């Protein structure tokens, strides 16, 4: 018998309903967690996952239902009260203070005091202990803002651990972590699990869910689909439960993408970067992009993917090389200049560099188009409404209310609003930096299909993703970066995840045969095939049960 079958739930939510203007976010949802388990909450963006978490932590009040903590009915007025009761949350977007030290962030609001003043020595000592528990060699006196997002995420987790939580909620905790950091986080999660902490692990990475979680609860359209033991639910069945239908579109999409032949003649080249680079960011590199071509950038975090894309999007200025757009040498000094050349850059940081949460869906969609026209030439109201409605329908933005504030939308729908903004200016080159990160598989499929359809209609796309399967699925050509150098520029014919991993890990030398170097590297990786390792055991039986 599992621990969950004999223990009393530490958290139990029954019949939870929440209604926002024009949409029922949760409809009679049941959810429970047991001590010493890792539980995943699964569903498409807009399924109600974030709303359920916010109801649990007191961000939202509930219209119907009950919440019990350790057998006692509770009603939290806010996250602080929930935290005081032992429910701690680490959000996907790191909400710490970069201008304070690591120690100050970890102990913020809980600073040890001595004779009425902060005991800085005790604060540093306690922070050092917490960081050591995460196996993180970090100076607690260093400024948080001087560290990478990955390190800041670990600091946020260290802060959450310090409150002696009964329930720890991790919302997309691995989105900014590399493989070694994920492994270290999982070690900490398992240690907390052994101590009896109930951990809610929210992630769109199915491999990670199946590696670390014991059970999962699936939501769809604000309703409960079911609760399942991870070991009893095949991945394909999980996907079908999340989206309510079989997901065959991506397989068809990949076949169509591989069958397309792109005209790469000079006449068809929309952008040609020659020895384009920026000191301290990315070494000079060449990159032609043809009309109707999807070029994928592959590489690890810090490889220079985003830095190179920012040069093409006018976000950062190149200090070496030349950029030719439609046959004319051009210098891009600002994003507005890029937009005037019909180049649109969609940032990976959609919260700070993308959507404006306090504006409506309509205002967000027309923002770039209005800026391009000039603020003294307002878009007529009728045109604004027509444009907004057309993109809401085309991209399946939910809820379909143009007056809804973007901050109230799920991550996937925020990403669609951001894409609609750039599509509204009719770009010739669309640069997408991690457009599907942190969103569910259904929204991901829609965005990937959109990218392919745009390319079929002649738009050039520069596509960046940490998920190599996604890069392979969509790209006609793949450019691999390592240590801020371009190490390969390959046609997507016969490439595999293994061969890309080999190039990312080993790179290539100008004097070597790249095909031979890839073959050697792939052979070396064969014993540790990450794709094969991720496949479920074919003997695993499907769960036929629903809520237990």
C-alpha cells in the first residue's frame, strides 16, 4: 500500500468553484495532497491550475467549496497567512529583490534580531546553512542581481525551505535550470519528501513529472478530470486527458515540415548577417535567413542564442559585422528601427519585456502597431476591435474577451497575445525566443502549428527553444551555438536529438568533417540515449480509475 492510501491528507480541497467576469475558472474541483509525496497538477493553460493554487494560498477567495489543512477547515486572507500556516510557494517568475544580498532575500521578513537590531552574523550563518543544504556554493553577502536566473531560482527555493513548510508549492521551478541544477533540485525535493513535506510540483516537462512525482491531478477547462498514480498512467494517455483529444497534429506537422523545400538563392534571402557579433555577448557569426524559412537556434543556456537574436531584432547593437536586409546594408540601433524593416522580436521574458499585465488584451495586441504608426495617428476604434477579434479567434486566445486584463490570463494565453501583437505589424522576419516555455502541450501545439503556417506563407522565422525535439520538428535549418560561438549550421535532414546534443557538447572544428564528428559523438552518447530513457515502460498498464 502506498503512503497516500493510509495517511490523512495534509491538504484537501472539495468542490472548489471560482467565477471571474465572463468565465468560470474552477467548477467544483476536488484536490488533495498527502504528507511525504510529490504531487503534480497537470492541464492546459487555462485549465485552472494557477487559479487552484491561488485559491489554496489565499490570493483568490472561493465562491464555493471547502479547504482543510491537516484536518482543520481554513480560509486564508492572503499568501502571508498561508505561509504562516505552513504553505510556501516558489513561483515560476522569481519575485525576489535583486538589489539586496542573497542572505537578505532568504531571510526577508524573518531577519534574526539581537538587541532590537538585525543580527547580520546570524543571518549569514543561517543562509549559509540553507545554501549548503542545496549544495550551492554561493556567497550569502553577494548581490542577488549579480547571479543568473537559475541561481536566483535556487535562492527562492532556499527561502521557501526556511519556513518549515508542511506544503511546498513549486511552480515551474526548473524552467531556468540546467540538467545538473535540476538533478540537484530533485535531490532536495526527495530529501524534503522523506521529512514528510507535501510538495506540489507544477511543470510542463513530462519527463520531469514522471521522474519526480508520485501522483498527479488533471484539470481541463476548470473541471477535474481525475487523480492518478504516475506509475499507472501512460504519458500518451496523460496528454489525451489534458487536451481532451488525441494529439496527432504535431506528427503531421513534422512530416509536412520535412517535405518542404526552401529556396535558398540569394534573391530569396531576406536577412544576411555577416560576421555579426557583440563583444562579451556573442562572437562574430554568419547567418542567412531565406524568405519562408524557419531557422532554429540550438544550444545551452548562455551559449549565445538569445544574444545573437537580440542583434537581429535591434534590441542590442552589434559592434562587428554587417546586416543586409532585402539586399541593403542596414544598421539596427533600436527595436523601432527593426520594426520599420518588418523584423519583430518576441522576448523569452514575457513578463518584463513582453505583455503589459495592467493593459487589456486589445491594448496589448495593437501596441506595436500603434507605436509603428506613431502616437499622434491613433488606430480607429473599429479597426482596433476588428483586429483584436480576428487574432483572438485565429490564435484561440482564452477567454475571448478583448477587455480582459492580460495579467489575469494563463501563461499560454499571454504568449498568444504577445504573438498577436507582433503578427499585427505583418513582419517579414519573426524572432521567437522560447515562445513555448512554461506553457502546456495543447497551447504549445497551437503555437508550433502557427509557426509552420507562417513560414508556408512566406514569413521568415528565427526560432529558439531549449527543447531540441521542438527545434527539430519546426526548423528547415538548425544553427548550433556553444560558448557564444556558432559551431554548426546544418540542413535539417537526418538530424536527431542525439546528433544535436553531440554538437552542443563537443562543437566542431573547421578542419574536421562535421558529419564524421557528429557520428563519433552520437556513438559516444548511444549508451545514454535521452530519448529512449524518457520512453515509458511498455509493460506499464493504463490507469482506469478516476478520483480516489
